[in-house]
C-alpha cells in the first residue's frame, strides 16, 4: 500500500510539472511567462495573421504576419510547451506536424501582444 501511494504521488507531481511547462513556454530563453507577461496587454492593437502556404502528408507550412500598433515586432509559435519557431521580424514562416495544436504570438514592444490558436490541417 505504501509503495502504491508513493507511485501515485510521484505521478501527480510529474503531471503537474508537465502542465506548468506547457503553459510557460516562451520565445525568449530564460523567460517563464507567455508573451503577454512581458509585452503588456493581450488583444491590444496587434493583428496576427496566419496563412497556410503548403502541406505534405505529414507537415504544414504557415506564414505569420504581425501588424498594427507601434514598436519592435516579433512572433513566436508555441505547441505543447515547446518553442516551435520565432523571429524578431514582422513576418516569417514555420512548419508543424499535421494535427498539432499551436499558438502563434505576435508582439510589438510598445503596444502589446496578441495570439491565435489553431490546429495544423
């Protein structure tokens, strides 16, 4: 009984650690918050556009465009607690496995951030 309790507690602790990691992935190494933690209010004047460029049987390629507001522009793609791609520019491309859910963050230093969550199709 004691061994089963120890295994149960260890399993719950591991699950909690994985969930915290999934919500705290960021584009900037060393940071522990989502983009809006450092880039002020979410749903500000920032517009995040995600357009499908091409696909294969297993991967989908997307183009990201960040517009609106003022200040330095950047974007990041996060999925399952991992940084898939990011760049310090207003546009760029990334590829992701079909069926994966991902969030594209668009940020501008002086005016905030915004995001779109999609599933690769």
